[in-house]
């Protein structure tokens, strides 16, 4: 089973070394490239003033967060949610730096945690680095990637941790679920996956038939779901699979 967590944070400023804090955490679980329905979302009281420039970005003020828990109150629950998963984060060093600083602060205040750093319980994948490898020399912000992959982010008036995690999930599935990703390795890996028919060879110069692996089929289905959701249910492939009943709707 492949378990991934798309994660994002909002903060009071840019540098944890300057005492800036996390004020929102949003995370979405993906199992075998499909959203499982499990989410994690918390607003946090930073116990310090939020920079004016940060408020312009995410719209969260000290007044709005006054009654929210501190990070130490949610640290164990967050670690339990992400434990053992691959974390997908856009510009991961920023979020991981803040999260690890918060974990250290929580321990200093007597919070007993199972790990000292997120990297001790999770694999971290920086989707910004992935996008730069796929699209060198181009803009690879979340907004730019949405335009490139035709993902509707018009509802993103301001940044928000859970909202940005939802958008990043769609971007990641689109970036990694196209035909290039689906079939790039089949030509160099003749050993079939367990339970998958072997490559069939035909005499007389007939082309080879290469069966898709379960992972490739799951990636294909996840990509179709993204297309279907953002086209308002008009993905042609899914319409054909559904048969005449849905096509008549």
C-alpha cells in the first residue's frame, strides 16, 4: 500500500529562527494515489504577533486565532496522522523547518513526542523540486502549475493550508499521472509484476503487448478522476466507461 500525505502550513512570518510560528496546518491522505477521505486541519494560536505581510497572504489575524490551541496541544495528533507516510510538500524546506522548530519548542515545554524531527517518521518529497525537474526554466509556483495542468484554482483568493493542500494534491496527481509517468519504465523492465500477465510476443513481426501494472492502472484512474472533477463530469474516457446511461445525462 502506498500512503502519502499532502501537507501545507501557514505561518506568522518567514523565519522560524526569528521566532515565527505556525498558525495553520492542513493535510490530506492519499492511498494508492486516491484520496482516502482522511484529513487533518488545525488553526493554532501562535502566542505572538502575526506580520502584516503574512496577514495579506493568508488573511489570518491574532483575533481570529485567540481561542485556538497551541502547537504543543496538537503535536502528538499531527505526528500520529503523518507517521510512516510520504509527505508531499511544495517547497518542503520551508514547512519542514517550521514544523521541526515547533516540535523542538514543544519538547522544551515538556511535551513528550515519539520523534525529534518529521524526517524521523516520514519520507519527505519536495514537489517544487519535482516540478523543476519536469519543467526546467519555467515558473513552478502552485498557481503556475495549476495553469499548466488546467486545474481550477479560481477559489484561491488567499492562501490557506488545507485549500493549498487540496490544490497541491491535484497538481501532484496530474504531474505524476500522465502517459509519460505511466509507461516510462515498462520498456526497460521486462520482469512483470506479480499477478500481471507476461509480455506476449507474436511471430511475423507483430507488435508486443505490454500489460499495465496495478500501480500504472491506479495512476491512470487517479488522473482520470482529477480530469473528471475539473471538467464538471465531462471526462470522455469516464463517460465511455460508464456506458450509455451516464452519456445521456
